[in-house]
């Protein structure tokens, strides 16, 4: 499995001395303050001067904070990170900065890939990108298909079958039927999960129902069949049954960060059984002679859609 590589400036570094401090977990980031869950409450914290500039906390970070008499606090230490979800920033015309990384969340136990079948329509290419990112970060994935009420044709079952072969659990939800939320609630319980997906698929709606919060929900445009972007930064909220869930901003594009072209295919669990048979050790599985992945495709062991998504991602990685 690939190692969880982090850009240098994101590597956690300790700072701070021996004063009384408490454990905490970053719940939200603002320009020069952050919100930290610590000892059962959310504390508004400043960043210790020595932390500033060297390292910016991200949502999910384990930190140590020192409380102030006014009830606020100061972050003094950011603990080393594991299982970090990173994306490559959209590279519109900014070729030189094309591989700039954005850390979405740290110390994540579960990546919930949220997608609706309609409004907005299902984009399996985006789902597969998130799955590859999860594999890269070694975060177990779960797929949540939302808006089952808009699926009279049973498309959900087809999606479930397609991903069952990859051993990735698929749940379905409809916010109008509370009983559909039980399995999701169970899956999130006790761990730190991050919900990702195109804007408008219903991430915030699900979390509002699971927590009783009233975070702002987007109006889905009727003509355009697309969601509007509302959640602008990641936000970690506490679940009533224990654990935390991170609501992420709507993502229209998600580029992989820190993946070498030759290791991309290894991030597809359905491709893995065929990767050892290729004639070339660094085969990219395009049109190399003796490629066993292409043979598996021709034999119908892997799907055209997954392979097409792989080629698209590979092309992007080679451009960077
Ligand atoms: N029909 C239907 N609409 C839903 C469902 N879940 C969410 N929505 C609607 O989808 C829109 C976008 O929801 P939101 O939670 O803001 O999506 P987010 O951008 O992924 O956080 C809102 O108008 C919700 O009311 C569902 O299960 N069925
Ligand atoms: Mg939202
Ligand atoms: Zn090959």
C-alpha cells in the first residue's frame, strides 16, 4: 500500500512548553482563530505565535490547548497527522501551481462518499476519484447514495451491485424516511468520518438529521438540476451517539495529490488482482504489450467505466 505522503509544510511539528494543557480536536478553521472540541465543549482558540506560519491546523487535527481565564484558549501543539485527506487544487490555467495541495481533513477513520442519483445526477467518475483518494490515504471508504425518493427505477440496486464487487459498502438514504438513516448513523458512530461529494447531494441535510443541528442547506436549482455551493469550509460536528462527522465544502473537482502515475492502478481494488501479470514492471496499462489489466478489461473482469476513469486520472497525473 502507498504511504501517506504529506507535503513538507503540512507535516505536524510540536511547539509549546510545559504549561497545563488539554487534548483537543480542531472542529473548524477561521482566518486567525479555530474552534476546538476539548473536554466536551467547543473552545474558540487562537494559535500560539510559534505555530503561526510554520503550520496551519486543519479540521480533524489533534491538538493541545491552554485555556485562558476568559473561556477561550490557545493552540500550543499540533500532533502528528495520520490518514490525511488531501486534494490537488483545481488547476484552471495556473499550470505552475497545478499540484498545490489542500488538506481537507486529518486523522480520518472513514471516508463517506456521498452521491445522489438525480439532482444532481450521479457522477461515478467523481465517486471513483474519492475512492482512489481514500485508498491513497488508507482511509476505509463507504458510499452513501442519497435521495432514494428520486429513484423510482431502482438504479440504487445497480450501483450497490457495482460496488459490492469492490467490497465497498453502499448505503442508501432518503431524508423523508428516518428509517433509512439508521445504517448510516451506525456506520458513523464512535469514529471520525468525513462526508465528501458534489455540492447539493445532501451531505449537510444528512448531518443535520443525525445531529439535530440546523446547518444551512442548499436549494437545488430546478432548471439546472445542480446543487448550489453553501458549506464553504470543513466543519466537524459531534454525533449524539459518539464520534464526529466532518461536513466538507461541496467539491466539483477533486484531483489526486501525491500519487505517482505508476502506482495509480494499485489504488483500484478491482484492478489489483491483474497488476502482477503485466510484461513491464512500471506498466501504466494503456497500450503496452502483454498488459494483463487490459486483458482483464477485454475479458470483462473489470468495467469500462472504472477503466475509463482510471485513464482520465492517469492523464491528469501525467500533466502535473
Ligand atoms: N428529494 C430529496 N432531496 C434531498 C434529500 N436530501 C437532501 N435533499 C435536498 O438537496 C438539497 C441540497 O442538500 P444539502 O444538504 O445542502 O447538500 P450538500 O451540498 O451536499 O450539503 C436540499 O434542497 C435538500 O433539501 C433527499 O433524500 N431527497
Ligand atoms: Mg453542505
Ligand atoms: Zn499493464
